[in-house]
C-alpha cells in the first residue's frame, strides 16, 4: 500500500509487524530508506497518542542537536554524545485522507544499517533467545539507559521503560521504541520520584537480562565478578537508591571503571535453560 503525505512525499506501507490498542505497526519505506516503521492509529479517534509522540520526538531531536552543537563548540574533536540513537527518528507525521483521517508516524532508527531485526527487545534475550548477557555487556546496556534518562529527564520528558520497549542493538546502542505514552513538561526537569522509578526500572530490566533473580536479589556467578560489588550496585539502583539520573550515571561509571578499566566489550551472552526461574519467565514474557 502507498500513502502520500500532505508534503507530497510517498511512503510504501509493507508487512504488518504488530498492533496495540491505539495503533498498528508495519514496515515502511520511502525516500529515507527501506528500514522504517509506520505507526498507524487504529482510527481517527486514536490519533492523540501518535500526535503526542510526534511532538515529543521532535522535541528530543531538537534538544539533542542543540546539545551536540554546544558540546562540539566547548570540546572540539570530542566524539559526539549520540543522544539521537536513544529514540526513533521521526521522518514525518501526518493525518492521511487515504486512511480515513488516521495519523501516521513514519519512524527510522539511526543505529540500524540494514535490517530492523538488529534491534531486539531486551526481554527477548531470555524469553525467546534463551540467553543471558554477561556482566560487562550489562554495563554498557545500563550505562546507556542511565545516559538516556539523564537526557530525557533534563528535557522534562518521561519515558516508559519495560522489557518490550527497550530495544538493544548489539553494537552498543539502546533505543526506546514507543514514546506515545510519555509526558513532557518543557523547561522543567522531571520530579525526583519519577526519576527514581525510571532508574529503578532500568536496573531491574538489566538484572533480568543478566539472568538475575529479582526475588532472591542475586545474579548468576561469572568469572568477570571478583566479589558482590557489582551485584549490590545493581540491586541498590533497582531498590530506589538514586533519584537523579545524572548522578546515578556518574556513580555507576565511577564504580565500573574501578573494576573494569577497559573501554570496549562486545555483546556477549550465554545460553540458559534451567537457571531461569518461573518468576523470571513471567517477568520477561
């Protein structure tokens, strides 16, 4: 199916990918490339969430660009902060007369070069691939989530963090897929209560990706772990020890660098079968 936006751009809407109560998901292609996703309101009465998402994504993109420009001016030659990787790129958002007035958000992902399957929901590692990540892999995953929260919370944007909404690219990228339920208070940072809950959730999902047991407060033994320090750090975050994402990010890396001074660690996961408890399976499916 082809649709044309009010700007005159043509998009090809391809295979269905899924649906929610508010919108349908399908592959999309156009001038921007072939690896896009179309989010289409189920009817005109459900245009609101996608309209909100379009506004939030545009706000995040504008703010990320402003920060990058300032950073480049203050620190010439330094690698960019890469905030644009943490949320989809809004190619275009429009109401389609061809689809009975339903809103369509066309999205692409800066980290994806060839195939959308490169982005995997963090919950799928356990529930579908039956693998758990190693501690050093979990470091860059949680580190990027905390960096994302610092950025979003400073802008005044909340974000839904759950196992299906956190997409992992195995080459050190994290993206939050759906922003239609987010809220924004421009010019005002989110409250400490909201920040604490988000930080806790980020740590919680990381612990599950490690194959950890939330109820028992443990993660699987690993040769990378010389003591319980990293485990204690994760569970402290999950239990609400921090209420400011920037401070949590700084403290997290201060500890991590003291334990693992190396900078790059490739995505590494171990097969798991019997080590996953019933409670873990319920949380990840």
